[in-house]
């Protein structure tokens, strides 16, 4: 009995010592928390012109992501340690403009840190392929453009504009002289993707085909079977994602959503972006909160050809709304004769188009492929970013890097 009591007392004593040591260790190693105040400096961009702001705070003990629509000062209470802070945001009134900034905080007492934001440009949506050269002599209804999401986030096509501005015939046209920061919508129509905001999401790496006529153009010879071989080179666009439809004699594929007609200055035009001898193409995104209906209703967005008595109206699109711009030069002319239409900031240099009626297109080069995901080259220079005289492969994902 005594031996048992003595053993029990020894165990209790050990438990008390262990408990005391543990409590003493907790007091010495207590993890403390401190407030961290984050201030954003918007730099050359107006503070109220930045939205979709994300602040990512990563440390050894905690990771937070804060999403907001103003650059208001933020104060977080975090456990002590070293934190890396990354900030990103979208410039509201410029289609390809974003801001970003980084900072580091050593949080072992109350701290304040300022993150300086810098502006950069990157287009989330790009032209993957453009085809307007025609496949059969005199047949021009088989043209299409393919648009890819070149970003790592979902992009919404709703309201995105497509236009084909008139190319220049001299070094600096009257358009550029009068409107140094705007482009005319072109001879024909300005189109927009349907949808009211988020009806048409496009996942990273995916693309959509916008057809002039969503039909199988290999069968466009009608009842004249003798021309079947001639039309065999034409594309099958019956499964296009979108199509142009004017309702003036063109065919409406009821299975394919129609593009919205934002503006048209030629009711007799039966095709969009007819360009067998070269053409300029642009894709634009209006500022947040502005619909294409509002933009088209504003009379200040229209102009006739400067310096002439012509009465034909053109819808003018500000350069800061441009997502992507590609000028396809006349293949029959020397580069020196091809004058740039776009400002250098929108497209530094154009590319020669395919020979007319050869069923070839211009196709954007692939810069890299990661885990099957294709990224397209986008240096703001069509002469470097595109290949010409390429076969028609609408909807086909490239498998090699250029």
C-alpha cells in the first residue's frame, strides 16, 4: 500500500512540474497580433478611375485576399511575421489598362505600408484568326474572325464591339489629322456581341468563331454540281459560335446567336468586313456602366469624312476603348505603300494579307503552351504577332509553338 501511495505521489509531482513547464513555455512563445495599415498610391491614374481592386496579403501565418472597388485605406490585424502584399486593379475607361504594385511588411509592431501602383496594358481578348480573302473568285460571304481569351480569367463577350475601319491611302489621312485618338467604324456596320452583361462567358484559352454567314460554304455552289470541287476549299461555318445577320437577304442560322448591329451606314451591304485586298479590324470594349445602345445614341460619337462634303456618317470609336487592332495590308503592294491606320500604341505595324480568293487567313502566333493551354503572341505589332497565308482552321486549337 505504501509503495503504491509513494508511486502515486511521484506521478502527481511529475504532472505538476510538467504542467508548470508547459504554462511557462506558452507565456514565453505567445504569438502576438498587430494592426497593418495598407495605403494605395494610384500614381498617374485617378483614384476614382480604378475598379476591381484586389489586395493579396501572404505571410508565414496568414493569407488574406481583399476585393474592393475603391482604393480606400485598409487596416488588418495579423499575427506577427513577414508579409508580401500584391495589389492589382482595372482602369475603368481604358480597355486594356490595368494597375499593379507590390510591397513587403515586417509586422512585429504596429505598421503602415504604402503600395505604389503602376499602369500597364494587356489585352485579355485578341484576334486569333482573321479571314476575309475569299475562297472562290467573287464569293465573299464565307469570311470570319476568331477571338480568343488570352488571359487567365473568365472574360465576358457581352457588348464587345467589332469594327473594320477604313484603311489609309496616304501617310496621314484626314481622319488622323482630325481625330488623333479616334477611329471611324468603317464602311458598313459596327457589330456587338449580344448579352446583357454576363450571358456569354469565355474561359481562359477558349475561343469563339464569328461568321459572316454561319453555313457550310463548301455547299454554296447550290445546284451546280460541276462547281463542287471549286467550293471544297471554303470553310464549314455551320457550327460557328455567332454570326452576322442583317435581314436583307442573308441567311439566318437559327442555331447560331446573331451579333447585334450597333451601326450601319450602308443598308445594301450584305457582308461584314469584306477585305479580299486587305482590311483593318478592331475589337473594342466600352467603359464599365456604358452599353452599346447608349454609345450609339450619342450624336457626338458620329462624324462625316473630314475635309469633304460627303454626308455618310461614321461611328467614331475612341482609341482607349480598343482591345485589339490588326491592320492587314494589301498583299499586292510593297510595304512602303501600306500606310498605317492605327496609332502605334494600338498596332505598331500591319501584316500582308493572303492573296485574294486563296482560302487562306492570317493567324496569330502561339507564344507558349502550358498543360495544353495555348497562349497567343501579343506584342502590339501585327507584323510580328501574325502569320499570313495560313489554312482555314476555325475552332481548331494549335498544338505547336511558333
